[in-house]
C-alpha cells in the first residue's frame, strides 16, 4: 500500500453536529460528491429527485432552469452517498 499512501488517508474527516427537530434528513457522502457540489446544491438536487421539484409548494431552483446538473458534474467522479430521511418519502 505504500504506493497509495499519498492519496488515501486512514483517518476520515468527522464532524459532530447537534440535531434539531427541523432536520429532515442526514446526508452521508464521500468527498467526491463534495468536490463537485456545495451543500446547498446537493439539497436542491435532492429536493428535485425526491420531492418532484417542489417543497412545501415552492418550486426549487433546478426546476426553474437554474442551478447545476450534479449527474453531469459527477459523471467522472467516484463518490458514495446515503440519505437517511426522518419521515417517509413518496416518489413518483
């Protein structure tokens, strides 16, 4: 593994953030995702994918033709993601 040491670190970056009642989900993702998207861009994309482009009756920026296409940006990236929702999510 000596050839991999410059690129792979054995200690993950860990943050402890207090949860609140307003939190809707927990997002776990590798750095490959965060290399191509900000937190806000990912949440906007997530809203489009899981809530059909609207949340509480408000049209999300990506549905209005604004924002980014994360799939296109991340196409060449290696990343993993997991989203844990606090409530049931209905997809169509």
